C-alpha cells in the first residue's frame, strides 16, 4: 500500500486528502470524481501540502468523498 494525494473539487475549491491504497484504480473504483496524484502537483499550495501531511490517511473505501468532506469541515468556512 502507498499514500496518494487526492483532490476533490467542490464549489470552486480543491479539497485535498491523503489516501492509502494499493493503486490509483482502487481509489477511482470507489470515488471516480476525484483526481489522484502520487506526488504533490505543481499547483498545490504549501499550505495544502502541510494540511495533507498533518491529516491521518484515509482508506480507499466507499464513502471516500464523505471522508474528505469531513476532514475539511470548519476549514471551508474560513
């Protein structure tokens, strides 16, 4: 298993998460609406990288998008 950086677009904002999965396909099978990266993409801010590094890793399971949203609750209002 390895960690992947996942991006979910919501209302013009990118919500980032760290997801542990054996492959990109495993993540996309449960959440086809996300983008998956093995390394931080060039457009990812330093703040977002630190946020993802500080968060617990998520599993590639059904409800992944809900897990991502839960991780961002409170941050979206700011």
